[in-house]
């Protein structure tokens, strides 16, 4: 196909229309980094969780912690309690709030002359009846449910827990947090507020990090690429075309995500800088070919045609191999990772179409000046470095291969140290507000990781059976003895309090009754709220809720395994026990990460190898071209093991992304080398000329990609930092292998023949 078949003005119009159409789609972007966006919808755990929430409330909450600035009884005086009660009332009117858990709304059981009464623990009426701060403080601390959950041991910290109605995305969580902050300010309680924590606050912190990264990384990576293009070629036309092409590719890729109905998550936020970097790399090869054509004395359409012949085929195969690497992420069961791979692969194909069909007509129409790539300063140093490394690989191939093999062999044991782990708080630096708030809540009250055991019977009123309640009670006591558990709560606590209240608050009766009719009567007359958050109305499904002081998926999985082993040793009296809650959903991601990593990387390597075999039509050359691109993957995992970097949401994508990108330079080198051979050059001369023609371009593209990924590493979000830094390490390592190991392998092959 002729590179100038499409008129230049038409090509420009198509690019502008694509960019504008994509911009229109961007208006429909759905920002959502909520945990539900990551869980596979067809997972049995997710389906059970959804069914559970039809009967029981969400376990994702927003916690506000209030503390007295001077550490005395200030929290129990009217100056604090009056606006506190007003705050609770205002939040209860908020349509996004399902319930506010506070000392003003929590059920408190009290013995009466003819039974027991359920009343608020400390609302306005109670506060008026107990005018002294010490009396109010003592009443709250004396309640077995509030102590440790809503108030700390010395009553200097008081919590307010907002439980939302079902929220559909992160923006709604952000709105809820903003509403809570505004309500606190309206009541003048800002000086008492010391922490906002919980799953909702954590999601909001991730959303803010995502927005920040998007607003900072896109212009940073774009500007970096354009500056390098200007320094290399000193052509404003090159800069202008590059800016338009990069913007179009990035916008079309993100628009594809939106049109596919996928949310824009922290994983998706890597898309714009990634596509910008990959497009700059492709542009560098095209612009370098134009500069070489100009040095040959070619101009106008002839210059464009010569450059087109040099880069069109490699550009196509680069797009295919990179797309395959990205598409391999589809094997991940974690939805944002799979969507990232699919959309990025589509973006690469769009980029290839633009580079092959639309970019050449632009230069054929408007490029009439002189093209000379700069050979001064740092670029000349890069040229000398490429020549030196290529020369070393050609002159000392056995030494190069031997040293490379020894270095990799020495590092391989580090791969075994790589741990699959996800800790949402470790995603942020220790000084981040969400990290400090969560730690403060854990230190003052309880851990915020929620887990629950769900016990199901096959008949109504099953949980009026004293034997089953004792089973639930004993299981709760065993769980409370575990070091990971800060607090456990079940319906047995309420039944014990009903029995205690019914018997004039005699401590000897704070136990489970042995009479099923009596238990049924207690449950019938209970008119509070808290009970039916722990057992359903049919009394055939009960929850045992836990607050854990652990956060990482590995630790949660280890705890779940221990609980399941304990359950296997007990007679469950016909009950089915399942572990649910946010902690379970979160912990399940560890297995999904490993499975997706193994399948994705295997698919990427296999399919890229097949494409290389089709391109070179030689199994030997396919193997030679894959070796320099697989070794850097091993180096990435060695680096992760050496520095203790986890395999998590972001780093799980590095191997597939890197192998797809790293092979690009190899394709350009091998294509030029084979073209020289086909033109009659000797093998050594063809190799030397191939590096002279494309060496600078592959070095510059790697440095640009590495620089842009280092910019991604400037994020305030730790997984994005790890993704950027490790990908940069992998790409630089791939360049060194291309400059040293690839010529060494080709020279040794020459010697055999």
C-alpha cells in the first residue's frame, strides 16, 4: 500500500475527528474504585455476599473518631454532647445513610420490674437524666457493647459509625464523606475530630489518589515525550504531529474503556501515561527513519516512502506483540486488570493504524524542510554507547553470554522470596491521612477489617434452640481468644443481656438460658434494632461479626484457614457455616492474582513467540529474539524478591506489559538486520549496520519509556510507584540485553554457519 494514498488534509481531518469524538465519550467517564469493581461477579463468594446483604446490613462503614483535646471529661459535657446529638440527628436524615451507630442510637438493655426494657444508651433524655459528666461516662463504659467499639477504655475517645445504604460507586462514597465532614463542621466539632477511617474512607482516599495521578501524570508524560522529540529532531512539525497523535491514541483508548461500560479505576489510571509512552516510542522510530531518509538525500514523497518501508512492517508487528502481552491480562479474574489489558491492546492496534495510515500522509503533505537528527551532546553520547555495547557483544560473545547467565543464576533464588500480598493501607505512605486515621482508630478502639461467620439452619426458629446458641457462644469465645480478633459480636450477647435484665440485673443470670420457649419469648418481645442485624426474622440465619486488627490478604487468609480448621473439629449440629464479609472478598484476591499472573504470562510468552515465528519464519531466530526479552522478566522478579516488593494489583501486570513492550526493540533490530542480509550484506556487516541504523532509536525509545514510567513512579500511590519503577527496570534491562546479548547470540549463530 502506498503511504500517501490518503491525502494529507483527509488524514488530518480523520485524526481531529477521532480526537473530538473520543473527547465527547470522556464526558461519560465513570470514576469508580470501589471494592466491588474488583471482585469477579460470578464468584460464589461474591454471589453469597450479595444474597447475604438482602437480609443483613453492609459491613462497609465510615468511622469518625472524636477525642477531647485536653484529655479530661470534655466528651461527656453538654458543650460536646449537644452538638454531637445534633450531628447524629442530621446524619440520620441523610438519604445516603442507612443507620448511624453511636451512643445515642445503640440499644441498651435494662432490667425492669416485669422484665426488661430496650432504650438508647445515651441520648438527649438520658443525658438530661444524668447531668454529671462522670455519670454519663460510667453509663456508657458499663455497657458491654459500647465499650471498645464506640468508646475507648478511659472514655477519652468516642466513635460515630456511619453505615451507608448501598452505594454504587466511589463518587457516592466521596459524597458521603464530604457530607459527614460538612455536618461535623456545621456543629462545630472539627476540633474534636481526630480520624476518619473505615472501608468507605479508604475507597475515597484511593479515588483522590486516582484523580491526582490522572491530572498529573498525563501532562507530565506527554510533555516529557514531546521535549525529547524536539531535542532529537528539532522539527516543530514533528512535535505538532506527535502531540496530535498521542492525544488521539490516549483519548480513543480511554473512550473505549468508557464505551465498554468499564469503570475508571486506579488500574485504569495507568492507561493514559502507558499509551502516551508507547505512542512516543513508535513515533521515535518513524521520525528516526525520516531523518535517515533525509541524510540519504531524499525529500518529499520519496523520503516518506523510504521511511515507510523501514518502519511499517515492524510497527505492525510491534503493535501485535504488545497487544498480545497486554491482552494476556484478560486471564486475570480481577475485573479492572482484565479490562486494562483488553482496552490497552485495542489502543495499540489503533495506534498502529494511525502510524501506518495517517501519519505518513501528514509528512508527505507538509514536510518540506531539511531533516537532520541532532548528533550533539547527549545524543552523540548515546550513539557511542550503542556502538560500544554492540561491539562488545560481537567481539566477546561467549564472555557476554557467560556473565549474563551467571548474574541471572545468582539472582534466581530471590524469585522464591516474592510474596503475593495486598494491603490497602500499605498502598499509601505511612504519613498519609488515611493510614494515620486507621491506625488511630485501631489503637483507640478496634481494627477496621471486617469479617463474619454466617450460620444457616434448614428450619425456622433454629436459633431459639439452646444447644445451637451454646455452639454459637462457644465459637465466639474461641474467636475472641485469637490474637487477630479485637472484637466479636453475635446474638448470644443480646440473649444473655435479656436474661440478665429479666432477672433484675442479677450477674448470675448473664448467661444463656436453657429453655427454648423462654428464648423464643425473649426474642419475641425484644423491640430494639441491634438484634435483627445479627439474626434474621425467621431465626434460621445468624451472623457472628468480627473486627480484625490485621489488614493484609495473606494474614487474613491464614486466619480464615485456622477458623475453617477449627470448624472442621466441631459438631455444628446440622448448621452450615460460611465465612463472608469484606475481609473474605479481599483475601480471595490473593489466589486470583497468582492464577491470573501465571496464566497471563504463559499466554503472553506463547503468543508472542508464535508471532515472532510467523515474522521471521525461523525457529532459531524466534528463540534468539525471545531470549533478550524473557531474561528481563526474570530480573523484575529478582528485583521484587530482593527489595521485598509484593505481587499485588499493580505489580501483577508488570510481567505481561513488559514482555509485550520489550520485544518491540528486538523486532526493529531483527527486521533491519534481515533486510541487510537480503540486500547481500555479510552477516557481521548486516548486524553492525542494523545497530547503526536503529540503535539510537531503540536506545532513545527505551530511555523515553523508562523516563515516563519513572514519572509514573512519582505517584503518591505505592502500587503505581512499584509498577512505574519496576517496568522502567525491566525495559532498561531489555535494552541492555538487546545491545549485548542479542548481537552475541547472532554472532555465535554466524560462527556455526
